[in-house]
């Protein structure tokens, strides 16, 4: 069986996505998503039919934003996150997002051709919070190779 990497990261917005505070971030989402869509190893990302990822509310808090995607491997995702224009958004995150003290990003392996659900992703966040990085749920700092079976 072949596997792909699934990931979710959450961010606590300082305000609603349609606010002036969040404008600098929201105005760049299309551009950042276009870079991801063309990045080597990219497979899929969570979005509405209109292509809007900010409209998806995975949590009760309307200012909690979610980003979920699948990739061929950890290296492809890492290259996109830290070696593309995406890093510019990371540098500016303090202007738009409050610090989250709990786990806010997790990766895990899924069978190739499947799409992770928000519920699965939330479970992986909780699992990582409780157990730390394992083969079931991990981070860039301590990641695991694709399953062999």
C-alpha cells in the first residue's frame, strides 16, 4: 500500500477574517494557495467549492482558522512551508494571529487516494497533545517515515 502525508494546522485569528486586522493575511491567501497548488509533492487542500479555505469552520470559535492538506511526503511539505513565499506569511503571523499554547500542527500518514476528514485531524491534534510525536501523529521536529506495509 502507498501512503500520503496529511497535515492540519490551526491558527487563532486576532479578529474575524473580514476585519481590517486580518486583511493583510486574507489578501494573500489566493497567492499562497496558488504556490501550494503548484508545489512539487502537493496533492490536495481543504477548501470550499469556491476555493475559500477561510470559510471552513472546524471549531466553535469563528476566528480559529484551519488549513489541511495532503502531500506526497514530509520533505515536499517542509520545502513549501519553509522554502517558498509561504515563509513570508510565517514571518508576519504575529500581526494576524494570537499564539496558541496547545498543539496547533500535526502530520500523519493516510492511504494514498484518500482524503482526511476534519474530525480525523482534530483527533490527531488531541493525540499529539497527549502522547507527543509517534508514528500515529507527528511534527516536523520529530517525524516518521511512511509505513512499510
